[in-house]
């Protein structure tokens, strides 16, 4: 009998051991990624998927190496369900998409206009939120009329939703719900940089956002609503509103390696969320070309949680200068902090240090439109040990391309709060008007998406930045547009001579006269437009409002060609000079190419910009009294610039040419092009003859010159910086001065 009991007990023990073994194997397989995908059901009925590690043993090795258990590898990716259960508001609009939570009809009726609710005197605003609101008000999409708005932005500060932050705004839900146009958040955009608080830092806004679009930093892919929300970069209070510095890559040295291969200097968390990644960085530090520096000094009670490495880490940390590391590193480590995003992401981009991102599940900034594979290296946190070997295998050519693209992205989309906000608004614009959406090629190359005007054309080859300079799509003729303000009283008037000269040009296909004079213009049939080779050159007169100088850069429908030769009525050139300058423009179709040049200088005594017309070795402005400009810049001038600045130009009757130079240089970040040395290009014979009705030139008027000085500084505030670039290049037909066949001497009269 006793034997039977012993056998029964033995059998039960064996069965229990087998059961425990099978259970452990299954749970370990799920935890380490044996299955192809691990799915977790979210409260809205959708599923969040965690990535699979191909090799089960690889995770065990890395887990042991990192001194972590499986439950702390990545809280955001590991268990979205358990984290989501503690959320109060973030999932209420989880199923929102543009087609279900957005009023398209309002935008198509009013156009893409953004309204900011007015702020009261007692309203508390952080520096970051002030800059965001100011950036929106500077935008071309801003409107002060809510009835004409497509989008609405709150006046209540939503940038910091951390309850322990001094910038936290309490009772925000009740304040927002009382807004006149709230409508459960529909067509509203909420900007925020920080969500959640200690200890979990959940992505909870602490109030019901309803159907509003969330433009947020440190966005987790688990909660990001694709095609609806916008992922922002994390930026600090010192990030400039508009006058952001350009990237630090000033020249391309090859090979492109810097003193250090990979560096990091920052806080290390010895406990809590986000601690695992930074705690493990010391394993790849070699004190040679890979420098990983961390400090435990964070928070008031850091000493209570200090581990055995803290003292030595803190001493090593203090010996190194952060900026010196940043600017002398080929790659910069960007590990997650308490939240997924990090200030080091933008700091690395600016410094031309290629970011190596360790933040599992982070929706990178503007990932919807930016191809980050060309500028950064997002990496799996659990594969930290492989980072040194991986980056050592990257070729110098690829490093150069990554670095150049990082500078392009920084300069175009991240260098200021205005650029960040404008990029977010343009992303939403392209969702609202998909027929005008910018293609990825525009966002990631050339001049970028912010200066791309989709209403101009849906064909890429219509834009000057897309021209193939040796291809056939560069225009072969131009439209001459003459700005006329004086009456024509005889056939000797300067404008008549100019029309006659243009008709002799080989490339002039059309002449358009913008008539800004109260007296009626001569009949079209009376203009001398006969060409010995082509017959009559088409001529049309557009009678516009007098004293409306800004409309000289309007893309009128009557202008047929893609390039405009902008002229004053008293410009004096010969046909060969015109044809030669047009050939130069065809080589540089994205620039202003012309004859008279001016310069900008910095006045140290007055601490402001100064405008000079003195002859010197460099120039930064080409006057539009004789200059070739692509028609696309006319569209930007009339539609992209804020109406207030154009109104100012009309009021002054001055500075429109300076504004156009600012605009083109802002778009291209390149200088204009000057052709020929010719100093006299104004016809003064009519004035000397005392021709009635002919006005004295304003160039000699001190008031006129003072206004231009003031315009230089006002436009600099508008653009956030001085985009003008100086050049010492001048193009002359020097090829035709040598003793070769006479057929090559196409432009002999340029020497007259």
C-alpha cells in the first residue's frame, strides 16, 4: 500500500514538473519573440505589434549583458495595453482620421487659413508657446477672422502637460470646452512638447482633446494616429523664433571622419522609465574614438539611488566639454530619455553629427514626409553592442551623404520655431488638399517643401530648382515685362527705344507693358515691334492701378514665357547684351541674373544693416530694373509672402526689388548673378532734353535712399535673418575676345 502511494506521488511530481517546464517555455518564447509577431489588443479594438528578434539566444545574451530583466526592456513597446489602461483621455479620439474627424468643406470654402484664439492679460504662456503662436501669426496661412479659418489653435498653453512643471495649465479641459468654435476639437490643432509625469510619463494630455489633431514631440508609434497627428521635434526655450543659425557644415572635407567616431554626454537614470538604455552605454565606451559619458546627477534625490558607477562616471563626465565632443564627432548617440524624444536629436543635426537614435517606437519628427534613412540611423535599443561595428562599416561616401542631408533638413525644417510650425501646417495642408500635395522628392531635396507652391504647377519640371541645366526643359525664350510710370509724348521716349531694342532680340518672344500711369498709353499698333528675322513681336499693355509698384512682380495671365525679363521704362541696353544675359540665366535658372548690382553691409556703429550703391568687389543684390527672374518667383512674391509686407512696399513706392532679392536668396541660399561691366544702363536723354511729363529719377533723392536702408532691416525681421549672399563673380563674354573664327564672336556690341 505504501509503495502505491510512493508511485502515485512520484507520478504527480513528474507531471507537475513537465507542466511547469512547458509553461515556462511558452511564456519565455512569447517574451523573447519566438513568434513572428506579438500583438496586444488596445482599448479601441486595434492591435499594437511588437518587433520580433530573430534569435532567441541573442535576446538572452543582450539581456544578461545589459543587466536587465525582460519586463524592463522597453516599457512603451513591451506592454501598450497595461500602459493604455491608465490613460484617461488619449484614446477617446483614437479612431480619428482626417475623413472621420475633420471638416474638409470648411477648408475648401475658406482656403487654408489658421486662426489663433485671442489671449487674455492674465493668461500664462511659456516661452515655447509664445513662439509657436507668434510663428503661426507670421505664417502666410494666418487669419484674424475665425469665420474664414480652416484650422484653429488654442490660446491656452498646451506645450507642457507634466503636472509637476511650472508651465502646466490646470483645469484645461473646462477652459477649452467653453471656446466658441471648439466643436469637440474638430479642425483644431493642439501643440505640445511634453506629456505625462513621474513615474510613468504616459502620453496623456490630462484633458479630453476630442477630435483635435495632436502636434506633439516624443510621439510613440503606439499612439500616433497615422495621417492625422503630426510628430514634432523636441526643442527648448532658447530655440529661436525665426533667425535660426544655419548648420555647422561649412565645407565638405574628404574623407569625412572627425576626431571621434561616436560620442554621447548626458544624464543617466539609475531607476525608472528610460533608465535601461542610458545605463548600458558605458559598455561600448573605449576612451578612444567612442566616448560615452553619463552622470547620475539629476533630480534632488539622485544620491539615494546612486549605484557603484556613479562617482567615477561623474568625475569622468566633468572632464569633457559637450560642445567640443558634439562638433568633433562623426556620429552622435541619441538615446531616449524619460520620454522618447531628446534635445540631442536637433543638436546633432545642427552640428552635422549623424544621429544614431536609440528610442524604440519613436515616431521621428515629420516622419510622414522626411526620409530619415538618408540623414540618421534609427537603431534597436537591445542591439546596442552592434552599434560600433555597424558604423565602422559605413563608407566615407555614405557618411558624406548622411551629413549633407542632415544639414539640408536642419536648415529647411528645424532651424527655428517658425520653420517647425510651418512644416507642421504644410503637412496638414497637403492632407486637406491631396491634389496639391508635395511629392517626397520635393520635401527631401533641392529647396525643400516650405518654398514649394503647389498652386503654381503640379508638374515638377515647371520649377526652376528641378531644371536639368543641360537638358531641353530650360526655357529658350523670355517675356519682357516693362514697368512704366511716365506718359509717352514722342517717339524718342526711353520706353519706345527699349521696345525697339527688345524686338531685335533673338530670344524675346513677347513684350508686356505694365502701365502704372494715369495718362492712357499709346495704341498697341504704334509700338515699334518689327523684327527683321521674325516679323512682329507680340506686345500687350496691362493698365494697372497707379502707385501700385508691388504688382510689377505679379504673375499676370498675359505673361506666356516661364522666365521674365524685368525692366524699368528708361533701361538702356542693346539686343546683344540682352541675349548674352539670357544665355547666362539659362545656366542659372534659379537665380536672379541682371546688370545693375548693389550690396548690403553691416553698420557696426549703428548695429544694423546698411544698403550701398558704391562700386566694390562684391555684390548681393541685382536691381530688377534689368534682370531675368523665373516666373515662379513672381508666384511666390504674390502668394507666398505675407500681404502686409507687399502693402508696405506699395505704400513706400520703393524696395520691391530688394524684397524680391531677399525672397530668391531665401529660397536658393545662393547669390544672384551679375553680367557685364556696363555702368550706364539708364537713358537720361529725355530728362536732359526737358521732355514734359518725364519724372526726375528717385535714385538721387536722399529720402528714397533712406527708405531702402530701412527696408533692409524690416525685411530681415520678416525672414528671420538676412538671406542675402555676397558674390564676386561677374559673367562677361570673354570667350569671344580671342582670335578665332568670327562666327564665335556672337556678342561684339557688348564691348561698345
